[in-house]
């Protein structure tokens, strides 16, 4: 297995793409710790499913926007499992609005979760990865962080920030054997996205060259690859998983 006995942390692992990431990492041999803020039952169910696959797992209540919570989660994983090998930053929200109507709360909330949340966890694992001279960080961004999206200035700005964060940390940690990459999905059909108006889904479908919308597993399998030694010479990259939605 690609990730035999590796210890992974996944933020936002209780729903959608995050769930697929957790299960794919476990399928490839990793132990997986996932956080939750509100969805305790869902997170515990995923942890139980991973344990039934033969891997260790724990669900930890932690607000990704809290510096202290992020450090506390990393400390707990190290205390229980000895170390961390993989960090996948996935937790994020949308709170859309055109710029002339967007509130300060909308802006700050999205930045604190979608961008600061990534900093909090990367900051927490960086000393560990430097000391052990190894580690894999994979950050979920979006094609909308590369091209912008009408009505999503807060979200697109945060996702663009993740790209800059990824490239900078790749430079800072590279000499310690740590790789840092970003994955940029297009529209992925999670339960939440399935509730989108049909015309919105069709518009996204029409943008793709493959004429299909992505599934969570399309993203998860790439993340497991980037977290493995097969990707040991790949760092600072932003890889789109969008069916050619943005070329």
C-alpha cells in the first residue's frame, strides 16, 4: 500500500470531499485523524469506518480558524500515534455575495476558515516535519482561486492565498525533505453541490472538455498519490482536477 503505517491529519474530513480523502488515505494504508466543529456524528462514523478497514483513526473537535485548536489537535495525534507524516488541509466554506453587498463578517469568516485555517495547521506541523526531515502537505484550493468567480470575492481571494502559501512553504521546507502541493478542483458533485440549481450545474458541465462533473474520489486519489513517495520529486505545484473546466 502507498501509505502503509503513515499518520495523516485531514481537516474538514467529516463531509464531502474531505470524507473521500480520509477513506482513500486509509485504503492506501494510512492512519487518519480528522477534525470536526459541528458534525460530530458524521466524523465519528468516518473514524469508525476507517477502523473497520484496519487502520487507526480518531475524530477530534477542533475549529480550524483557532490557532490553539490546530496546535492542540496536532499535539494529540503526536501523543497518541508518535508522529505526523501527512497533513491535508481541506476544511472550507462558501458565503457568497457580490463585492458591493458583501459584509465584513462574510469576508472575515471565509478568510479565517479557508485561509487562516490552513496557516494554523501548517504552522503546527512545520516544526515536526523539519525535525523528522520528512512530511507531505497537500492543500485544497480551487480553480476559482486561479480565475476568480462572480459573487465569490472572499472565497476566490482565500483560495488564491492558498496557492501563494503553498508555493512559499514548499520553498521554506524543501531542504528538509518536505513536499507541499495544492489541488484545485472544479465543480465536484458532493451532496451540497447536488442541491445547486440545475442551470448552474449545466453551466459548469458546459465549461468542461470531458463533459462530466467530478466526483470526490477524483480528488481523493490524487491526494493519496501526492502524499506518497511516488510524488517525492513534486513540490510547489497546483494541480487542477476539473475535467478541463479551466484550461
